[in-house]
């Protein structure tokens, strides 16, 4: 590629902040929940790079033609690859794209096509714009993408903190998970956390119904706790994990949870999981969901616990019926009964149509 700089390039990152920064000199943007992507274009050649410096092109074959149609002949952009579902952004649909079979990826690309949301311009023609202040880069990006059409979009941006606060509340219903604040005077700083991200923070009381061993191996340390919530039918649903423990805490949990492992499968709401796992191991087959989509060597087998203990965790938002990210363990709740851990305790955000964002 004949560009001012070549891939890979470490993207600029954001540091978690409790509140939206106030004062002059800030630009605010919605925080998209997709795959971070840097797009390099030189004529007919398009290269899409992930946050961890790997190519994404093979997983999103529908994007290069759209990017060639929408972007300048020679440029480098920063942004996010997203998939829009019926109820907003669909991160699970993105995860399904990370598949080794090209035929499967092609089918998914036709069924649930992806979009690219641009928010920064790092190079244009022969100009390396990384040292140019954000405000100037944004104005040039707006001009260059003025005629862009779906599935290529320019992210909304504002200098008004009150508007950003409104985005923080209302855009969550479309699957976005917060706001990013950037200084207008800052250059683009690859690999540095020079932006501020403000994410939703909430708490929930969950049933602890199992755990996974630490990567050191069974019997060493507890790696994560498996969390459950009851729905209206009385079924305990697996909603995510919490893994925010120190090494000492992980060691203590082995002893602390030992009594709950006794006869844990008798009447356990997830007993079928254990049966499927045992059958898969006996036959030498790979059990669906038994390894990580991101790391095929990572074992996700689990140990059941009697569903008698409750813990409080912090989470950012719910995606479908599960926590979108790993939660943060806050405390045990001996004052709470497991059957009190229901979905109805969670804050529900009203749906917000993405066309209202893309049309901004």
C-alpha cells in the first residue's frame, strides 16, 4: 500500500472515567459496542485491522466493496465494525463471524451484513494526520464522508456536554454502552489511553451456581464464578461470570466453596450441562461451548455448586438475557435468598432506533 504509513497500527485507546468531563475543548461521541477496526485504503486495495493488530477482512467480506465506494482513494480511518439487529447492535452476531469456514462467513454476511462506523481520519492522500489536532481531523472527516451511504457511517459528535449526557441515557437502548470524550487539541496517539470513556455501571444480586478453575489447573485457584438469575418461569438462567479476584481471594475461594460442591448435581438447574460435558469427554468429541471462541485452547469446563449463595456484582449492561461483559465482584449477600435473584431487579432501557443515530 502506498500510504503515509503502513499497517499494523496500534489504535488510540480510552481510560475509564466516572463522569462525563465538563468544560471547553471536549468532543463527545457515542461509545459503540462492536469490533474496533482501522481501515487502510489504497485504490482497490482495502485492509481492515483489528484492535489486536490482526486482519479482519476475511470475516467481513461485504465491507471492502462498501468501503471502496464510500471512502477517498487513499486514506486511513479509525472506527468500529457493528451489526445492527432488530433491537439494536447485535454483538453476538459479530462473534459468530469469527469462524474458520469461509462458506459460513459468506452466508452470515448475506443474512446479517455488517456496517462500519468511522470516527477518526488518520491519513488522507499523502498526508499523515496523526499529529493534527482532533478538531481539524474531524472537520476533514465530515467533509470526506458527507456523501457516504450505508453501510458506512460517520459517528455523531458534539461539543455540548448536555447532548452527550442525553446520548448516555438514550442510546443505550440501541446497544451502545456509554460515551467517549476526546480533547479537540489532541493528536492521535497510537497505543495510548488519551481519551475518556464513561460507561454504564449498575449492580445486581446473582446466584452463584458454579465456578471454573484457574488456568493453573483444577484444585489450584478459582478462576471465575458462574452467575444465574431466575426468570418469570422460575428457571435459573446462566447470565455471565465474575472473575475480579486477587490471587489470595482465588485461593480462599477453593476452601470456601468446597462444602457447596458436595452433591451439587442433585437437582441442579444446570445438571444437563454436566451430562453433556461428561458424554462429550467420554466420546472424545468437542462439546458445543466447551472452548472459547477467541482461544480454542482455553478450557471452559465448569464445576457445579449447590445454588445456595448470593453475591452482588457490578455490570455495565445486559445484552439479551446475559451480561455483555464480565462483571465485578462486590460482596457476598448472606441476607439474600437465591430465589430473590430475578431479572426484574435489573434496569431495563427502552429500545432506541439506530436510524436516529445514523441520521444525526
